[in-house]
C-alpha cells in the first residue's frame, strides 16, 4: 500500500475511533456494577397488593429503602395506571369501583423506618377504627373513582371504611385533641359475633368522634355527631351505631337504614354504650349499657338485645344483673368482651368480671416493689408483660335472651372456653395442674366438654398439649395423644382413634416435646371427615372412624412433593378454636367440598420447585403451574375468575402475575425494578446435596458470585439459622438490617453458602458444627471455595451456633456472631424480656433442645460442653460480636460475657455494642454502620483488604462520634494486634 493510501486508511481509522469513543464509553458505563451500601437506597419492594372484587383492578405500593413510596392502582386489562406519591393504607370498595387511601407525610418528616423500612407510611388503620386514639398528625385523604379517574380529596381524615355494598364511604375526621373513649372503635362488619368494638375503659365524659358518611356515586353526605361505635348488618342495608356525647348528652344506640337515611333510636340513657354485636346472619343485635359507681373499678352493665331487627317482629329485651337474684355475687357484665350470639339467636355469650374497689388517688410517694414468690403460677416478669391483658380478662357466661337467665361457665380454673356456634357446647381447658411446668410455645391442660345449658363438665382427656380444635359444625373435637389422632363426638362423648394406624406426626420436628401433626387442612363440607397432612400427601380421615382415603393418591410420597390444600380468598393456618398448644390449628377456615376439584399448593422438597395443582374427585393431582422457582400465595378476586400471584428466584424479581383461578395463561403485570440486573452485578444459585457425619441427607443453597468462572476458587461466606435450603428461590433484597445479603456479597465476588442443620437432643452446638462444617467441606470438595478464606455469620439462634462453632474449628478465617446466647448455664435462668418468660423452656424443649428435664444441675458437664463461653480457650479465629444493649430476647450480658472471656484469654475479639438497640438493630444509622463494619471485617480476613482503624486500634470513648473517618481503611496495610 502506498504512503498516501496508508495515511488515508489511518485517518479513516482515527475518525472511526473518535466516532465510536462515546458509544464505547456509554457501553462501559452501562456495565453492571457491584452493589454497595450506597446503592441500598435505590432498591424497591412491592407490598400491600390487592385485587378488586370484580378482578378488573389491582393496587400495590412500591417503596424504596430510602425515600417515599408510591401507591399504584393498575387496570388488569388495558394500560390504565394511577400513581399516587406517598399513597398508603389503600383499600378497594366492595363493588370494585372506588379506591380510598391516605397521603403519608414525606419520609424525611415521617421519621426513620425500621429494618428495611425506609420511612414508609404507617400501616393502614383497621376499617372503621376510631379516630384520635393517639395524637397523630393530620394527613390528607383521597377517594379515586376508577370509572372516571376523578379524585375527591379531604383535608384530614383519621380512619375510614366502606359500607358492605361499596356505595358508602364512612370517615372519621381528624381531631387533634381527641382521646379515645370507651368503645369508640366501631365494631365494623366484624362486630357480628363479637369480633369488633374496642371495649376499652375510659373517661365517661370523653365524647366519641364524628362520622361523615358519603354516598360515593351521588355525593350525598350524612354527618353523625359523636359516634362511639358502628356496625353493619350482613346485607349492609342497616347500620347500628352508638353515640357518646359530651357529658353523656345524646348517648344511646341508634339504627339507620342506609337507602333512605331513616334513623330510629333503639335506646337512650345517661350511660355508656359499648360492644355493638350483630349475629352472624345480621338479624339480631346486642350492646352493653353501663355506668360506674363511685369508688368502683368497673361499670355495672346491662345487656340490651334486639331480635329480628328492622322487621315487624323485632323484639327488644334487657338483662339487668341487679334484678336477677341468681347473678354471680360480686361480678359485673364486662365491656371488655363483646357479646356473641348463638346461630339461632336465642342465646348470647358475655364476659363477667369481678368488681373491684377503685384505687384511691394519692399524692404521697408510693413504694414500688414486685414480690417474686415461689408459689407464683407465673413469674412476675410474665405478669408484668401481661398485666394489661390480665386486667381485661373476663369469665364466659351464657345469657338466655327469652328467659332472662344467666349462667357463669368459666372460672379461675376452667378458662378459656371455645364454644360451638350454636352455644350449646364448649371445650374448656384447665391448666392449673401444670402451672410451673417447663414448656415452650404452649402448655398442657386437662380438656373438658362443657354443656353450656346446664354447666356440666365432662373430662375429655388430661394433660393434652396438642389439640386441633372444633369442626365447623361444632360436632367434633380433635386432639393428639400418644402419637395418635383422636376425635371426640361432642354430643355423645365418644372417643375414637381415627388415624387408621397411619402416623400424621411430624417426624422431622427435632425438639424434645410431644411432636405435632404435620397439619390440618380443614373439614369436609359433608361434616364426615377431616383432611390431615402427612409429610407429603393429603388424607381424608373419617371423624367417626373408618378407612382413610389419600386425596393425592400417594403422588406426594412418590415424587417427594408436598401437597397442601389452598383455599382462595381464605386466611392461613389458625383454625377454629385455636391450636390449644403448639401447632395443630386447622389451616382452612371453610369446609372443603370433595365433590369438586380441590386446589393444592405443591413444593418439591429436594428440587425446590413449586406451584399449584388441582385434584378432581377420585383422580391424581394435575399440575396447573409448576416451575423451578418460588410461586407465591394467590390473591383471588371475590367475584371474578381471576387471581394475582408472584414468581421469584434469586435471579428474578418477585413481580406480580395475573391469571384465571386455574393459573391459565399467566401474564406479568408489575415491573417494579426493570433495570436491576442491568445496573448491578448479580450472582446465581446452585443446590448442594450433602450428608452430615451421621449420614443424614441435607441440602444447602449456594450463591455463586457474579461472573463466576468454573474452576476458580472463591472466598466464601456461610450464613445459616436452621433449615436454609428452602430459601433457594428467594430473591435477595439488599436492605438495612443486621445480617449479610446474598445479592450484595455475591455481587462483590463472594460465594454465599446457606446450609441446613438438623439437631440431636442435648447437642445443639455440636449438631450445628457437624452440619455446617460438612456442608463447607462438600463445597470445598466440589471446587468452589478457597479453603483458606471462609467466613461465618449467624444471628440470635444462629449467633449461638456461630459462637459455638468458632470455639471448635479453625476451618473459618473470620466469624461474625449477633445477639448470641453464649453461656447456656446462665442463659437458662435469664429472661426473654419481650414476653417475660424465663429461658428454661426454650433451653430444655425449645430451640436450644437440651432435653426435657435436662438442667444445669442435672447435666452440668453437658451444659458446659455446649456453651461457647466454656470453650473459649480453644478459639483460634478472629471474631466479631454484635449486641444491642436493650435486647429483649437474649440478655445483652451474654454477648458481653463471651467478649470478656475471649479478651481475658487473649483472643482476637471485637464487641460492637449498640446502646438502646433491641434484638435486631432498628435505627437505620446503626444498621448502616453495622453493614459497613461487617463487610470490612470479612473483606479484610477473606479478601486481604486493609483493616480499618476501628479493627486495628479500636475506638476510644473520647473519640466516639468525633472522627468521621474512623471507618476508613488505612492507606497502608496494618498488621492486626
């Protein structure tokens, strides 16, 4: 090529390079970058999702870790979207036409959020909740018409609710100086059956708050003054409400017909009205009316009832205890418990309370002492925590409305009771024989059948700790005894073992107590069977005894897939009558019709796949959606064939999808953070199978670093608690808190291992050591981890385990432990201050698992062998302790004790003590501080980064808070001392 040609070619190349340079620079700048703490503020969460009853709209909030959230109301068909900056507490009307919501104050004005909170708006108040319960600031309120997009604003509303038909909006205007009055919280629709109403004691002269009613379609308004409580009937056509006027002027109970606005007074007096309660079908109404005599602690209430409300057959009745000679002496009908109607409207269950003399006010200094006595049924610490609950406790009594008679049912021994809906029977518990026994998560009791008509008590079984509640029709009571499931027929008193010799007990539960069943799915609609779970399958178990039927045809056991019943639009576990102890409440709230297809959630125990299946009568389960990801619980439209659900993996943001109720043609409908994987380097996940030294099959989820290269060995962080592999498909949000985040560490070149731990009774620390190190060795064997640069982190129970592990092995190069129990002997007699309980139960049969009846005095050597403090001389690894001084779960002295022992022994230990912080750090500035320090600690020991000054030299108290560079790394590497 000639010189001229070469020059022309060179010139062309230079021009091309210059032209491409900006594009290359933009491409480089757009490359994903490692996540830093400064990026945390940008990460957003979707929360509070809901779907309208007609299935046409959804709402949700998108909230960053820092800054203000946004309420989004989105059409599920078409592209219509409404965005409301700082919208919070949103709710659809029942007819699906309206959305109402508050406008929260800006995050800077609202104060700090909690862990990951980011200064969000507060939670939505309960529908119809009383305004002015606290001196809350005024906040704007809006109603959005989804048919037109029109917004109606109100300057200041404390709380709101929609009428049952969605036509009316009821609002409590903000009253800055308002204070709560007795029973000012409206019963709302939950008032039927006694679920609503505040029933709190208060100043009789404190007025209620006003109530604005607005017919949304027309703008018609009604204003009711000084309303105490309000509640709708089942059809939503009538609204009962109480008035609490200044100095009791106008006090009474009133009824409004919503369509016409007609109002009528049902009762009026210079007294207090509390606890409006409709019957379940909304035809009968009850309320308490009372006054407090001078020098008495409680009101003397009468019970007012109206049967067949709003009809010509309406019957009013008054039960006045003062006029009934058989009324229990020294007792009052208490406003602390709402009346509950029987389903036939002939009886009402109320609560009685012993009348006390009101404590006289005194200006003299009073002694302040708590007397801890060996005869106390509960330690004083528990009594202190529960004193307000105890002051409001009542004893159940049954009122026969027509006869005007009342019978006390519960007493100091038999309490509480769980009644059947017809109020003919109840299950009562007597736990006094077991007071003082060491339990965890529940307690034993003798269970009785109670005839509510006669008061007769019949012992069902003594010493039960695992009960499963009443059937919906009130005919059967279920419980576990000796590993077998029993049914008790209420009317006949017949007891039957119904499990057919098959065990439904959770064999994987590794605590030293009576193990619970895997779960109760619910009862069948024909009243003949209960649905029970084994490890994988669902069984129909006849309540009267007989052959069992596997609803899922054994497919769960064949495929290692857990099938569980899902009822759309229904809550989760809990069941009727409570669990009666640890585990065992029925999961479904409505009877299950086995003549129709039943929806089941599905989860692969070893694959971590999930989804939903449908089982038709007599058929095997057929998958509707089944994916190698975590498919979230569906949110179903009440009156349409449509539902919402999330899908997520470690590499897929948990956005919402819409489909019909068989998950047909799912379509993604949210995209909260579309650029997240383009902006930030992100790791990937891999399941690891391993066995501990006992040959137990276990799993771990391993996060591979961003840009992982096969064959390269990486530094690894191990984070664990108990069973962690089930988090395999959980999207890792970086948030402000006190634990490492897989996304952040993987983004910065770390492996993150989360192994499962199974425990041997009496060897909790040794079990954790075995399982965790077995998992680590497996990952090393597979060629992923650099064996010289592995770190460990655990918090709370994980903090105990990580603290023990650091005393037993040198496999880790650095350990961070948070809020750890470290001396099981001293921990045994400390307090769980949040509940007031002594840690003896959790140590013997609870999470620590030392064994039932195993104490520091009966097994001194065992307690020492499993205590990090007593093994401190064997520590060879530098470690960091996190402790909040106001920890309500693990006494702060446990972390200090471990630090003091290690310091005395010359070990490399640092204690980060955060004054006035609880079990988990709650102040954002402290959360950020710890995230920085934890990362610096691991970066130094696992990646060779220079150690910052606080690690090499500490922080003298005189420099605390004065040197903003104290966290900075030195310019030259400094040797640890």
